[in-house]
């Protein structure tokens, strides 16, 4: 019976050792995964900050373009008004000479 008891003890020790190794392996894996997740979160936070900065810069550029377009439209409108006035004056002058 001594041999059978030793087998049970060895099997129990191997079971405990296997469980302990499994627990340690899982614990290490969880730690590695946590480290990877923290790195991914940090990377995403950096990308988010960069994207927010890019968006702010694009908004500023868009405002600048809108101001330039408004300025050009104002110049064009002024020139069109001058052309309209000139044409109207020329038409009025012709009518006066025609009569």
C-alpha cells in the first residue's frame, strides 16, 4: 500500500504544481495584456490629441479662406457695380444724343 499512497501523493503534488504553474501563467498573461492595453490607450490618447490639434488648425485655415473669399467677392461686387453704372451712364448718353 505504500506504493499506492506515494502515487496519490505524487499525483496530488503534480496537480498542485500544474495548478500553480497555470495560475502563474495566467497572472503573467493578464499583466502582459494589461501592459499592452495601457500602451494602446496611451497611443489612442496621443492620436486623439493630434487629431484635435489638426481639426483646430483646419478650422483656422477655413476661416482664413472664408475671409479671403469674402474679400474677393467684395472686390468683384464693387467692380460689377462700377460696370453697371458705366453702362447705365453710356445708355443714358446715347439716348440723349439720339433724341
